[in-house]
C-alpha cells in the first residue's frame, strides 16, 4: 500500500467516527437517564412502604435506607445524578434526580404520586433525553 491509500483510509475512518460519535454520546446519556428513572421509581416504592407504617411521607433518603427500603447506592447518588425528595407531607411527596458533573448536559427528572417519571435532560446540539419507560 502507498502512503496515499493509507491516508485515504484514515480520513474515511475519521469521517465515519465523527458521524457516529454524537449518536454514541446520546445513547450513553439515555442509558444513564433510564437508570436514574429506575432509581426514582425505587424511591417512589420506598416512600409508599414508609407511608404504610407512618401515615406520612419523608424527605429523608437516609431514613428510607436505614429501614431497608432503599439501596444505599441511591442515597449516595451517582457520578451523574443526585437524588433528593424536595417535599413530603401526609398526602404527597416529590422525589427528584438532578443531572450533575457535566458541562454539556443539564436538567433532571421527578416522579409524581402515580409513579410516572417526567422531566428532561438537555444539551445543545443533542437530542433531548427522557427516561425511556413509563
């Protein structure tokens, strides 16, 4: 092979990679959003069990963990999402997942009392990311 042929192949591979990279980034972000949505549903389930015993909801994820209702990994959060319960009383609660540690992606999700996950994570030049189930 000549140098020109090797260079042509390298350029073609570079173009193909440049076309595939944004799709790959979106797919990775979608997978992490799906995991965050599943973790929110775990918090939702833990809150429902907590309410059965206490007739109120809690804003304290550590209390849910201490009762064995929630995985410690959810309480600790991930490198991409921080979980919290922004409000809770006798009748309702609002768990949230906020996207963190990214200069590109921003936003978050919440789950309402019926168990549906809502919200969006966005980045300029990329597709909006929402949990892929409900």
